[in-house]
C-alpha cells in the first residue's frame, strides 16, 4: 500500500469530518449569535446566565463534555446520537468562544451611528438588524475563521463516539498495517486541505460582502 | 404658535446641573443658533428636545404637544425632527444612497423604487448625484455631512437639528456645508443649530442663543451678540475686548 492508496482509504472519512465540522460550526454560530445578541440587548435577569454559560463552556475540555453527553446522559435515560453529542459538546463550547468574538465585533461599531439611528426613530430591533448585525459580522470574520479552524481541529474527537471520520479510518488502518508515520502524515495532509478549503470559502464570503472602511482585504 | 417651545428646562447628570432653566422658542421657518463655551450644555439641550436624553424637569411643546407627558410616542416625535451630528454618523456598511433609503423604507414604508427615487432626489439637491453608490469611507468629510443632511431631509422633518455640523471639517469642507445650510435657510427650512462657527451664526441665523453654564446668558440677533454685546463673558467668547472693541 503506497502513500496515495493510504490517502484514498482515509478520504472515505472526509465526508464525516466535514459533516461534523459543519454541524458544530452551525451550532456554534447559532449559540454564539444568540448569546452575543442577548448580551448586547441586556434583557433583565439574563446577565448571570450569560456570564455563567461563558465561563463554564470556555472552561470545560471538549472531550470531557463530549463524554458527559455521550456516555453520561444514557445513565439518566437520555441516549444521544454521536453527531448530536458532538454538536452539544464541541458546538456549544465553540458557541461560547464565538459569542466573545461577536461581542468584540459589536463593540467595534461606532456608537454615533446607533445614536443617529435612535434619533431617526428606528426601533431597537430595527437598529440591531439593519445596522449592528451587518457591521458586527464583517468585523468578526477573522475571529470567526480562527474559531472555525479550532472546530475543525477538534473534530477528530468524533472517532471516540464512533463516527467513522478521517481519524477513525486512520486508526483502523494503522492497527492493521503498522505504517503509522505515513498514515498520520496523510491525515495531516487531509486536514490541511480541508482547512485550506474552509479558508478559501471564508475569504470568498468576506470578499463578497466587503465594504470599504470596514473590511480589511 | 411656535413650532417648539421650551420652558424652564433642567437636566442634572450625577448631581451636576447641566441645563438650568432654559427657555427657548422656535418659530416655523426660523433658524436659531445656539452658541456657548464647550461644556455649557448645548448638545445636551438638543438631545433633550428629541428625548435622546430625558430632561430632569421643565416643559417642551412641539407643534403644541407636550412631548414630556407620559405616553408620548417618542419614535413618532423623532421622525418629525431631523438630526445632523458633528461626526456625520453615516452607517458605514451602507452606500450614500442606502443611508438615505434606510429611514424611508423602515419608517415611511416606501417601496424600494419610491425610496430609491426619493433618495436620488435628495442626493441631487445636495449635488451628490454621482456619489450615491459610494460608501462613507470613500467620501470626503464635507460630502459625508451633505449625505447626513440629505438623510435627515428625506424624512420631511418639521425641523432640522444640527449638532456642531462643521466642527469636524477643515475650512474648505466647512464652507461647502455652510453654503448648503445657507441654501436651506433661503428655502425656509426650520433649523436649530448648535455651533461654534461664527460664520453660521452671522449669516445663517435669525437669532442666536448664548448659553453659559447651562443657562441662557443672552439672546438676540447675531450681529448685536457677536459685535456689540457688553457682557464680558460673551465678548471674551467671541474674541473681543471686554469693552466690545
């Protein structure tokens, strides 16, 4: 078995790696946006919840939370499918980090623009949707890309809950062929290519929505 | 009946009195300039009048309506008052045209085509018709301020508030904006303008209100106030000797 054959064998797990990564990115985006918007709007009574979420989920290791969800919850009668377990661990932790990225993006908006919108008579919700979110998302692109890359790099934990991703394929192959160096080198190449794809997609989105004075391209 | 009547307006910030019993009348078609040293409460006064800042006490009537009574529709009030800020406050992610269209779409519920047509007309009025697709970062300071004025005028306000409209501009751009304000003055647009700019006060105002330490120190026509007023504070502010020379 040569290097290219190893690569081809591992590639059968790429689809799973992509699904896990995209599902966790989606979970992180939804959670992070919700947390950042709630923090921005400061609804009464939610401040403590938001602070606790941020501290807890940024402090717990991904693998610990994944095992709690996948192996711990069945103990109280809750069976969680592997992909959902990844979303509830890696996705929610990413959400806590993305919330901070979005918070920084919100803080970069010129407060005078918000004052002008208020003076014009726009509702708080209209200001959020029409002015704050479009600017915040543009400011947040570099931080989002960092977090998406982190999610990709943590996605190999999926093999621990039985998802046949690239890592799972590599471990199976290594156990039967004893050619660990080539196999894990090939895994590294695959992850680099997926990272490059993610980077290219994000750069394309960034260029599509670039605005002079906001976007730094 | 005056368009705007203010009586005994008071605003306290953390125990400090910023506005101390302001009286002000603004007739329809009138242009009033508010001047005074930095920190005298000029911008606070303007923000109190459309309730961006809540006054501590006093009375404000706009088109005869007491706008400080509970239950006042503050958003509807703000839609009748155009506000132009010192630092332009254009939305950076929107083009000049989109900046003007935003209020028309969200507040006046214009269709896309109607809003575009109206926004283009306002840009033409500001001699910026070729700049509609530019973002604020691609415009000069004077052009940004003209877009900000177009954005305010597009909403057909009853009055335009200017908060230091030329302070962030160099002399050339400042002249651009003053020329424009002068045109609005000739078109009988009602304006209340906070400024340090003596040119605005002298050539584009019916009367000047001079504030000092949150109080009205003097009110009158610009030439008298700028050149002949005997109050030493006012003389010093305008760079004259205490005897008005």
